[in-house]
C-alpha cells in the first residue's frame, strides 16, 4: 500500500472519486423526488428520511474505519472466516437491528407530537426496522468490496473507503426506504 501523504497524491486519488460520488448523490435526489407524494401523505416517513440516510452512512463508516485499521495493521485476510471481518460485520448487524426500531419509534413520537401521525407506531417501526436490516446487509457488502478494492489497488483505505461507503449508503438509504415503504404501506 502506498504511503504518499502529499496533498497532490491525495488530490489525485480523491478528486475523481468525489466527482463520481457527487453524481451518485444526485441520483438519490431523483429517487427522493419520485417518493415525494408518499412522504407528504405520511409525514412520519418524511421524518425517517434523513435519519435513515444518516444511520446507513454511519454504520458503513464505523465498519469502514474498523476494517481500515485492521488493514493497516496487516491483520485482515479477506477470507470468509476472518474473525475481524465476521466480528465487525456481526456488530454492524447488531447495531442496525437495535437502532433502527428505536429510530422508527422516535420518528413516530416526534411526528405525533408536532402534528399527529397518519400511520401507526407499528407501521413506522416496521418500515424503519426493515430498512435498517436491508441497509445493514448492503452497508457490510459495500464496505467489504470498497475496502478490498482499496487494498488491491494499493490505495489508502482511510482516504477512499469512508467517502465511498458513506455516499453509496446515503443513496442506498433512500432507495431501500422507498422500497420498504412500497412493500409495507
């Protein structure tokens, strides 16, 4: 892995990546635009959008930071039975399955206090839980693929993995929330 930490090397690595990620973020705006009618009809779901997007990115970032550290220490083997890989993936799932139902309940409470809610608490919690479960799987997958790609291409995972994972998980957060709402509501 290269250890050139000059501003020029970082710019050369990051600028193309950030330009591509900007395009990906724009795509999530288009998805959100198609979802507007449903969000306006059920404001509890509107409250879930930024939290779901943020939590998906946070889960991916936590995993990315942990895997990046293990890569730098030379302890990650990228094998299916790697204890660092499995342990961190399980922790990510555990966090998602614990936090997202709480996020759903919190969104419902906030919306109910502000102006009432058209959806029941169970529906909002189910949407949040379903979104969180799917996003956890996707966040782990995206993080593993991105970390492995950075490793194989000799890029510093600290520079590449977290921006890629957070942006991709932001977009996936919008898409997954949209799909789960279509299935549940």
